[in-house]
């Protein structure tokens, strides 16, 4: 299949962004380019509510620059949308006409409810979560929605965001006590008019967009979090309140130096978090969860899969996508290893200590991806597999679960598993190390059973008896000499983990 590329342009109130997605020859999707331009369109609106010509000139120049980038990538389809700043501009018809006339690109002006819908789609396709609230704080608007059983139930778009409220309630980026109270009152009064916001207390508040991502980055720097990802990162209400006070009390010149806070957010971060905290209190949320996906991802899914944009199984989709991005691993061999690994797991899962319910999912993930590191260098593929797995979009798992899957997939020895866990304290415990070792050795055995990569074992019967794990090849082609040697080599280490000696038996064995 030929490569297909889709460009998504998001004309937001705070920034204008481009993302170029590619469909590879193996059917995988990935981002191959992106660009961001700070715009602060909400700041440029004049007293009549219009975006002046100078602002429109800059906007057109940015769109044309993005079009050039798309042209260099031979992008087949470009989808450009405009949100709150353009939506609320009194001269929006003139503004849209100028952009389309001078760039040749049609612009979709989406409503606040549509914006919430695309944001929800981006989030739900990247997180394994059933029920919750979703908030997207933009520069000029804030979308809040509630979802139940992974389905969007209700949404509202409020006509304020971090840029517009900074303009109204701050003096040179600093928000006084009186200004904060007035800002919170405005947000609360708007939210109180939407009665349904109070109908589902105790649910998590999932946040997408720049404000909550910035908050997560600052918090991770503050606590020296060992895992480099803010997607699916939880934060308590207290942690958020403490960090808010810490940031708010810093003058701009010192706020500039807060680790994790980008320079283009120093003046708008406080009003942004103030909106977030006010909504959190009103809905009675249980915790915050940061989502790295959002509007642009939702636009991509709705463009690429118009008939069925919402994924039923987030983890399976992302794992299969990662596998397809690294086609160097022989597909038939990978499928054989995956089958054998799950069969071995099902045979031994009741062996003490009993594994948690999610462990089969981790085994499935690890055995599907264990060889992807060979796309960098076969000789040290386990190291590269670990790196690729923790830095790929393995959606639907917590940070701890991603580390567990990567540890199982790249397992070599107990000592190496311990070193790995030490680098990610306190995310991985001693119990996690033992689980990585046990499941990792199980995966090694599954690999050994197809060491010749010929899928010679058609069917396997597993029997646990008298301290031996009998692996009976009921249907097999050939002598399985390579597989038998590999199983024998692994036997000593496997016994240390499981108290069982694996033995590969041929079909004619009595």
C-alpha cells in the first residue's frame, strides 16, 4: 500500500499548530512532522471584537508556511479548523474569507460542542477509561464534557480561556487575591448554570490541552518523577492546589525559571489553573488525569476512519500499531511466540505467588513487541526494545504498567531487572522486579520454542508434573533439535524462577 499523509492544522486562540500524520506501507500510523506558532489571537482582538489586519496577515503567513511543509511531505489531504478566537471575532466572515483567498485552503469553523467532541475522541482513543469528565482549556474557550461507558454524554463550551482571562484578570501576568476571586466567581457562575456538571461527583477530571500539560510537566520536575511522559499522569487535588500557590506567588521574572514551565506559558498558566481548579471543585472530581492527546488527534481519527473513528480496544490498537512500525521482526515468528507465551502463562498463572488480573495483558503486550528493538540493532535488541516501548505511544496502560511490559519484553537476567527498577523508583517495587523476572523467563521460554523461526510446533500440550514442566509437541515438523537445545539451555534459570524444569518432548515420546 502506498503511503498516505494527512495534515491537521489547528487555529487555536493561544497557538496555531500543524501535525502531519503518515500511514506507512505496513498500515501503521505515525506523526512525521509538526510545527507550532504562538499566536495569542485572543490578545489581539480590538475594542470592537475584531481581529485587526496585522493579526490576519500573520495568521495567513503561518497557514501558508504550514502548507509549504505539507507540500514538502506530499500530503494528500489537509484539514484546517478554527476554534474560539475566530469563532468569537466580530469580523470572522472577513477573516475566514481572507485566509481562504490568500492560502487556497478551506477553513472549518467548528462550534464549541464540536471542539469538545473532537477533544473527547482524541482522549478516548488514547486512554483506557470508562467514566469521567473531560476539560480542555484553550486560549479563548473552555470545553467541559462528561462521558459514561466511553461515550460522550453532554458537553458545554464556555466563552473564556487562559489567554482571555489573563487579559482581563491579571496585571503583567500576576494575579492578585482580588483578581483571583473575581476570576473564580466568573468561572463558577458560568458553571453553575450547567446543572448536569454536579450530577456525577467522584469521577476523575481528565485534562487535555496546554494548561494541564504544563501543570503536569512542572509537577513532574518538582517531584523528580522518573518516567518521561505526562500522558495518563494522575495528580491529586492537593498537589494541584499546592503547586498553584507556589507558581502564583512567584513574580514573572522568577516564574520564568520554574523547571518544566515553558516561557510562552509563564503569564497565562495561573488563570489557566484557576479555571481548572474551579471546575474541579464544582463537579466534585476525585482526581486529575493528564491526557497528552486531544483535538488534533480527534480530527485525525475522524478524518482517517470516518465510519468508525472511536477505538474499542485502545491498547490492542496501539500495540499493533507499534509492531507495524517495526516490520523487521518476522511476523509469523512473533505470532507463534505470542501464542506460546499466553499458553504458558495460562498453564502457570496459579503457581504462587498468584499474578494480578492484568498480568495476562502485560504478557500479551510484551510477547507481541519483544523483538521491535532489532529495527535498531539485532545484537543488542533487548536494550533497544525497552527504549522503544517506554518511548512509544503504548496507550491504555499506566506508567508502571508500561515499565512492567518493557521489562518483561527485554528480560535477560534478575540482576539487569533490578538495575532497571532502580532507575525508576518509586514506580517499580521489589514485587514488580520478581514479576518481571518470572514473566520475562516465561517469555524467553516461548521464544526458545520457536528458535528456528519455522513455526515447527503446530500444537503444544503443557503438563506440570513432579517438578517438571513437560512441553509436548503434539504436532511438529522435524526433530526440533534447535528448540530442544534452547529449552535445555534455559532450564536452569527457569527453574530458579518457577521451581520447574522445562522439558520439550517430541510427538512420539512415551
